[in-house]
C-alpha cells in the first residue's frame, strides 16, 4: 500500500496528464486509475480531514467524469 505522499503524487500526476488522442482502451484504463486514486485518497482523508486531499479528489473526479462522458459517447 502506498503512503499518503506517494498517493498524492500519483494523483497530481494523473490530474496533469493530457487526455487528448486517447484510445478507448486508454480511457478505460484512465477511468479505472482515477477511481482507484480517489478511493485510496478517501481512506487517507477519512483519517486526516485534510482539505488538500479533498481538493485533489475533486480534481480527479472532474477529470474522470470527462473521461467517462467520452466513453459513453464512444459506446453509443
């Protein structure tokens, strides 16, 4: 299991990553990664109630929703 610092770093890297020109399988992988990051960050947030963790979870969730929207569009 990653430490809080490692998880935050992974979250920041994910949030900064470009999502342009992704294939459907790339979007699926990114969506799963975002979900895993938010769940991991949530476990740390439950203990610390740190607003920085909450802000990062919100940013990742917004990006995940955009990815999921594109996935829904590609499957319809």
